[in-house]
């Protein structure tokens, strides 16, 4: 048991090392690309750092949405991977940045809004179910006099008793 | 016997008159309450009775006291065929009595003339011997002979109960069957063993007891006075046992030799030594018959036991019977044993008594009142086999238990009689004198009586025994008021009439007396139902058992409606509705209950309230409903407690959906990038 508990953090650490290695390789081989990607995915990175609950799910959502927006620009990014001027033009044009950040913002909004809507639907259905159950219970109690006779071993007096 | 006070009423039997008012007795006789016949009923109230068939008022109706039932077997036996020389009963039954209170009457022929002694008789004078033999001894002996042939005793022979129309006519025996045997006899006319009993407990006795009473009657008429006048009953009994009946009654009286010899034989202590009626019909032969009965040996010195001084075995038995606690003490201390050996010289009896005492010491703990009383009963039977059963001062003969219970109802004597029955004292008594009775039969009877008395719940006790042994004893429950309820069909109408008064509706219309009456009079076993009544934990449960019994009675007697009893029970049974769980069903039952109560339909009430199948179904459905409610409550609790879980679930699902959309967009974007 103790071995299993100790193994989990080791595995997590290995992923961190892999991610760090990838980032290091990217920075070492294509610094402009690294900067561009850092700017483009800054919201996702921030979410990964800040919103750590549920396995950093918000950060992942933002990352996926950012990737989906940035993927059509892959050839441009690849061509400007080692060119600081092209990189700065790309970032200064704000089109790619705006698109990528907008997609991430949309992802964030969806990640926050859809659970609310989902919860609202669930709660509405539960309340309706509880109301139906209470109504059925009331009818049973009235028909069988369960209020006077008590339920669950505890005697409950009728209101007029 | 002190003569009754003079009565101003006529000395002749009442003349025929208009038909009496009131209900018909046996469908033939009416009782004219406006024409009482004081002094003609041998101690009982009596009235002129009219035969509606002949229209003649030549009968007499004797009013039966409620605590002294008539001798049913004798009445029924004699009513079928009258006996010459006796006012035999011709009918009996209920009719309206004095003060509007119903009563039981025994109808007999009217006496032919006034009694030989009493308010309507001529002044008492000593009769001539020939008149006595011709007018009294012969006709009465012949009448007794006929009675004996019918296996019936009279037990009411005394001058005040002998009648004749005019001097020279043979005397006629009056009625003696409208009360327990010998219960109205003064002690002077009874053998001492019967006189010491409770009035109702003297039993049917034997024809020898009638011979004894006839002997005393002859003595009174021969001397023109009542011997031992002014003495109380206890003193008379003591004196008779001390010196013998003849010596006590006629010791100082000068009698003609014939009368003296006859009376001496008739007053023998042992009934077997008295001349039978057939012999008395021939006085010369009866006089010649002498049974050698030695007087009991007298002790050299007396023994004081309580208030009685014992001088022989008989008086010792009487002393123990009179003062049982002192007698038991002296027996256990050996004082009686020493007295028997040294003063009386009767070592045989002493050894037998010692065995009785040893048996008591071996069987029971030292301080046991029942064991002491049983020992006293055995000792009395041993010392004097002619003595009755005696239990703690109460004496009776076994066949007089019914009459004794009837007379002692509601008094201390009833408790003592109950103790006696519980201890099977009759069996113990019989075992000590097997030569004078059938001990096996009496023991079986005693055991049966004990079983009846020990019946659990209502319907048992001495009341059960009282009604069982007295077939015509009316129910003495306050629930029937003054109604005469002597037979089962009369019970329900009486209860219904009493229930009309709402102030009387307390508890349920059933008490121990009514229950015992029902058990005793019913020909089907209802003791189990009454036992359930005793075990009922709530008033409404008791009311339901009573309802069941009354329904049984109502259907058995085909009574259409009992609205008063229905209202009484309905008010008690309303609480039973609480036992129904389904409220709409309960409301419907309550509605139907009100309808049936108003209609007085007890069977429908019972069907409504005692429907086991419907109640079981209702209970099952109620339990199912309760389970359903519990499940609903559990589900509501789960739903209310699951808000946080649902929120987490909604967030997770939402995120998964958003992620799924994002992945889809990413895939499409990748495809689009690759294609372009």
C-alpha cells in the first residue's frame, strides 16, 4: 500500500520532467516559436497554474480550444520558428493572438457555463421529483392516518392533536 | 316452635273468585295478588290462584323467594301425578308478583282447611291418642309412603303445615317444594344434624328425616305445646346431641305408652333406626319394632372446646364444628386424643383421630388454614358419621350445596362455601364415612364442582356453581334489575330493558353474575368466550366479546332488534374504529355503525367490527403504505442530501462536454489544415 502511494507522485514527476524537457528543447532549438507559443497559450498556461482542481481540467479545455484555433496557422508558425522578426510580426498583427485567445476565452466560458446549465437542469428535475414524492407521501399519510400513528417508530401527532 | 301471631284473616280456604290478574302460569293459572293467604304457605307468602280452565279459585300460589329456589325435580315429579293426602304442586312458573316485581310461583291445590297449628288453628290442646293415630299418623305415613315410592322427600312436616277441613278429617300435608328442602323448618322439627346446617343446605335428606319431623309433630300435638320453646337453634342442637332427641324433646313429658314408644322410635338419631312410613301406617306394628340403639357412652369428665362442652363423641364433633380453630388446636396438641382415651375410654376412635392428625401434619405446612379445616372436616365425620359436612363453622349436606349457595350469595358464607368446594371437603368427608354414602360418587361430584368453580375468567367461581346447581335460581346481577331471569331466554330482554335507561349504561352489559348465569344455563360451551372477556385488556375489546355473546343469544332466540343494547355497546365499540387504518374505510364503517346501532342489529354490528379478513387486509395495506412512505422519505432525504454531488457531477459532465466539443473542433481544425 505504501509502495503504491509513493509511486503516484513519482509518475507525476516524470510527466513534469518530460514537459520540462520538451519546453527546454523548444526554447533551445526555436526560441521565437517558444515565445510565440507562450504568448498564444498564456491563458491556458495561467489556467493550468491557477485552476488546479479536477486535474486542471479548465487549463486543458483552454489548451484544446487554443490549439484548435492555432492549428490553421501551423505553417506560418513553422516558417517563423527561428525568425524573430516574423515572430514579432505575427504577434504584433494580433490576428493570430486574438483568434487564439478568443478561442480560449470561449472555451473558458463554455467550461464555466455548461456545468451551471447542467446543474440547473438537474436541480429542476430533482425538485420536481421531490415535490411529487412529498405529494404522494401526503396522500398516503392522509389516507392511512400515518401522521397520528407515527412513522419510523417516532410518534408524530396530527396538527390538531 | 313459637306459634305465629294471630291473623285476622279468614280461617277457611278462600272461596272461588274472579280470575286473578297477571300472567298465566303454565298457561293455566293466574295469581290474584289482591287476595293474599297469610299463614297458609308454611312460611312462604302465598296468594289465591285461579285455574282458568275451570274458572275456580281453588288453588294456592306460593311465592318463591329469589334466594331460595324451588325443588325443581320434586316439583316436576309430583306435578305429573298428584299424591293423595299432600298438597302436591300442579304447576310452577313466573308471574307478576307483589309491588309489580315479577316472581316465580309454585301452584298447589288449596288446603282443605286451616292448619293444625298457627294463626288460623283452634287454640292448642293436647290431642287424644286415637285422634292422633287416626287423623295424623296414619294419613301422613301413607302419604310419606307414596312420596317414598316416587323417590321424593317432604322435609316440611310440622303442625303448621298440616291441614284439615274439620275435626275428625285426616290431615293433609302442605307444600314444601317452593323452597330448598327443609329450609323453612324450625330446628325443633329437624334432626340435629340437619338443624345445624345452613337453612338452604340441609339437602333432600331421606324419608327418615320426614319420619323424625312427623315424630316431633306427634309430640307437639300430643302435649299441646312446643317442647324446648324459647331455646335458640344452637342450644336445641346441642341438647339433642347431648342426651338424644327423644330425651331432649320428651324427657320430662308424660306420654301414653303407645305414643311414647312410637315417638321414641321416630326420633332415633340414626335415620336407619327410625320406622319406615309403611310400618307407621300400622301403629301397632311400628310400636312393636324396637331397634336396639345404645345411647352413646358419656365421658367421665367433659372437654371444653370453645363455647361447647363435649361429653360424648357427638358433642365433641359438634364442638369442633362450632369452634373449628379451637378444636384443631386441641386435636394437634393431643388434648382431644388424651380425652378420648382417658375420659371416654374410646381408644379405637383415638387411634383413628390420631391418624387424621398425623396425615394433616405430614401433608401440609404447619400454618395452613385449609389443611386445618380439612382435618376438622375429617375429624367431625370420624367422630360422628351422621354429621353433615362442616367447613369452618358452615355445615351442609352435599346435596344441599346448591341451596346453601343460593342463600349465601353475596355474603360471607359464600366465600366459605367457595373455600369448601375448592378444598373438595365433601370428598374428604365422604371418605371418612364410606358405610353411609358412596364416597367415589361424592368425590367425583366434589371434583366436578371444584372444576366448575375454578373456570378461568368470568363465568366461573361460586356464581357458576350456584346457577349450575339451582336450575331455577334467577340471575342476581344488577344488570337485569328487578326482572326475573331464571332461564336463558329471559336474559336478553331483561338486559335490553335495563339498557333503556342511559344512566345505567356503565361498563359493558355483562358482569360475573350474568356470565355465570349464561354458562350454567347454556347447552353449548361458552366458557371460552367468557374467559376471553376476562382477559380483555381494553373496554372496547371487552365490549366486542360481549357483543359476540349477545349476538349468539339474539340469534338463538330469534330476537329481531335490540336497539338499547346496540346503543350501549355501540358507544363502547366506537373506539374499535381506531383499529382500522384506512381513513375513508373507517369513515364508511362509522357511518354503517351508526345505522346498525339505530336499527338495533347486533349481528350486523358484529359483522362490521369483527371482520377479521377485512381487518387483516387493512393492516397489511397499512403496513405496505407505511413502508412506501418510509421509502419515499428515504428517497427525498437522498435527493435533498445529494445537491453537492449533483453540482460536482454537473461540473464534471459540463467540463467533459466542453472538452469534447474542443476536441472535435481540434480534430476538424487538424483535418482542415492538412487538407488545405
